[in-house]
C-alpha cells in the first residue's frame, strides 16, 4: 500500500499571528498567503507545476504524491523563499531521517522513496536553523523539535502582556504588522525584574505575576511610527496607578518602540536628559524594558511617562471638559503644536517676520481638557492669535503671554540635539489658571528626528518640515539674549555628566539591543506605503559614538554663535524674566464676571457678557444683576 508524501509548511505567520509577506512577484492565495511548491528534477527543469502545489489549511501546507525520486527543494513561485539543507552540500535521502535545514540551503536527493512523509517548521526568518523530518518506506518520520524563537536578553526587566479574544484565545490583532486602529484592547500584564540590579537600585520592583496578572488596556499609538513599522508603539492604561520601573505613579504610560531610532535608542534618552538638566517645568522619563505580548517576544521597548495633567507630571489645575464658569476659563490648558489635522484643533495661518521662511498652518490641538466649550475655544484661539501676531511682528509683547525662560531652555535642548521636527509637531505648551500666568513651552516630547540636522547650522535652517514660530522668535533681541545667558550657565553648570550617563545607558541596553535585532531582522513589513524595517542597533558602541560625535560637533559650532562658555566658567543662572503678564479678557476673570442674572426662574440663571449661560459667579464676589432691564451691582450670597 502506498502512502502519500506529506510536507508540512508552518510559517512564521503561525507563530506571530499574521501572514508572511513575500516579494510582489511571488504568487499568493486568496488570503494573501504564499503559494508553495515542491520543485526539482521530477518537475522537469525545476519549474512550477500544479500537481506539486501545496494545499493550505490554516498555517499548514500539505502535498500528496505516490513516490519521490531525484533532487528537490521547497520554494515560492519566484524562488524568493526556498528551503533546503544546512551545510551547503546536497544529501541523499534513502530512509526515514531528521535533517538540519536552512533557508537557501542545499538540495535534497530522494533515492526512490515510497510511503514518505516530509515535514518541517519554519522560524521567524528563513535564515533561522530548522529541521526537516522525513519518513520513508514504511518507517514513520521522526518528531520535529520545537524551534525556539528570539527571546529576552536576560539583562533587563520583562513586561508580559496578554490580550484575549471572546473565545478565550490570544487576540493577535494587537501584534499584527497591519494593526489599523487605535482602539483599546482589554488585557492583563505582569512585570518581572529579571535580576536587573541597576533598576532595582532606583526603586523598581516587580508587579503582578504570571499566576496573578494585573488588568490593563493597551492600544496602538503614533501615526508614522505605527503604520511604517511592524514593531508598534503602544499606549497603556493600567487598572490602577503604579510607579512602574520607578517612574511617576500613574495609570498612564507609553510603550515606545523607537523602531526608527538608528542612534542606539539615544534620541529620546538624550533629549529627556537634557530637559531635566536644564530645568524645564516637567520632562518625561523612560526606562528600558523587554516586552512579550501573547507569548511573542517583541524586543526592546521604552516604558515612558505619558504627558498628563497630574501632580507629578504637568502640575497645573485640571480643567473639566466644557467648562463655562468665568473663573475657570483661564486654565489649566495643555495643548500641542501639531503637524496633523485633527477635529479637536484650532487652526490659523502662521505669521512670520523671516523672509523666505517655510510657513504652515498653526495647528493647536487641545490635549487637556479633551473637550472645549465655545468660551474655552474663544479664549485659547484669542491667546494663540495674539501670540502669533506678536511673534510674527518681532514684538516684545510676546513675553507677556509666553514664559521667556522656559522658551529659551526648550529651544536650547532642541538645538543641541538638532531635532529637525521640533516646533513642527509634538511641541507642547501649557498654561495654569489665573491672571498672573503665561504659556510655557513644556514638556519635551518625541526626539525621533534628533541628530538629523547639520552640526554647523541651526536645525530650523536644514529641515524638510518647516518649524512653527522658532525662526521668528530667533529674530527677537530679548529672546536671543536670554538664550545666550542660559547657554553659558547651562553648559558650565548642568551639561557636564551627560556623556557619562549616555555611556552607562548604552552598557545597560546593549544585550537587549542585540536581541531586538534578532527579533526584527528580516521580519515581514506592514502592507503600507513607506513601510520600513526596524532599525538595527545591535552594535551599540558604534551607534553611541555617532550620537556623541554629533553632540560634540554641534556644541563646538554653537560656541561660535552663543559664546564660548569655557571662557566663563562662573556663569550664573539667568535671572527670571519679569515681563508683566498680559491681562485676562473680561469674560475669563474670577470676579465681577457675570453680566446677567435671570431671577424670574428658580434657581436663577446666570449669563456672561457674551450671553453664554454659566453655572454662576464666585460666592461673595460682586457681579452685575439685570432686572427688568435695569442693571445693578450685587454681592452673590
């Protein structure tokens, strides 16, 4: 009795939950999966023949034949993917055996085999070691060993996340390279420290366990970084507040992939370290962690404090959605100068006093609160319109609305690291509530284009984007003087020690960077225009050297523009700018702010000067009561 030849092809798609993506020339089936063939001397010139095509059921490809004789391999239609023997030499197969296989390996030679089964499993890439199990002539095929894919390096904490579908099985949409939305997935997590002493010394501790995981929600974040890379960035919302890896206690964290950072993951690290050193109001921090989702090792990530209005983050008065009370209208606000059109956004034409500057829409996206009332929109619109006019006309009135000290410090950080996307997107400002408040450039975020600018030019003179306001701000004499004073003090007093921190950080993550490269090397790309492979940072020493070279060269050039700080080692921190704050509009004050009371209803209804209904004035403060058309000043009890 003859047995069929059975060849099992289990691709990486089975392991990580998405189809293997081949060269466009390779044939695919209706599900977009590769069509695979047995090819060899029996096909007449190693061509593709329909009787040697595998049928597929899920992730398993099978082919049945009565006999097999001669040389053969397994491949896609255009040989983009082909599988043979390790060692480089053809091997004769005359009996049941277990062979070592590899991508682009040597041919196999079947010596008049009958009653044969051939099977193999494929790892993440065709370069991975593998096995080919052959049963023949009535002897069963040996059992295939499981392939161990890339694993955590063992040098950093590991964050385990599981996401389940309604059927109780893993929902692997969360790790699909084509994840197309930003909706939350419910899941669970636990954090193992893995013996990482340097983070334990900073107060890091394990959270949850495999047997007792903790609840969380996880979703994709980002725009370009989400669609262009298979290694996605994520946003985490924990079930309860935690100080994960010693970061500020919160429910909200970002899990950043830095898939495009080819400077040894040092772009965000350097920018954040500079922001903390220079004394901005709050700068996020990050810690390295290796991530496993649904049992799949996802590589080296960076757990990062999300930008939030919280006591230990952006510490301002939190403003509720749709606020209308006059005493609340002035703040607090957290907004972003954005490079994407959003629905929660104020837009106006950027004004400039620099000839030839590349202009763009000024997009002010509101972050907190998430929803504005009409009066909140009016306030923020008027504030940014006035700032836009002042900056565009090189007016010193700019500093009655914007804190000059923080503006100078924020600019210096972006200039030192040559972040060409600064002031184009991911540029945050906040304003606290009250009359004597200004807008502050802070917090820093997203250094994905750091070290991209030239080391002998200002970053905004060599970028492809256009940078809102900063070229015009640099024409202002007061601002430039503040920048130079801050530069002299900062470079002497706070900058020293940065390179030593970079070196320590490089040592901490070097092994994890190698494991990350093993995980993502030659991994399938997303099906999107501009898709790119994950950056290779396996050689952290050379990546570190390039980042430090850029820093040193840029600082040397800036000495010729802002001053040679080494000649003035005793430079002091500049005195705080004393430009008076601009007065608030009449509808955004805390007193005398109600123009109308309709006491014909119970309870009474209060209105602003603009006729907008509000909850009421501040108790004990004067307001204007209009009764039967006659205004009178009263004190609200």
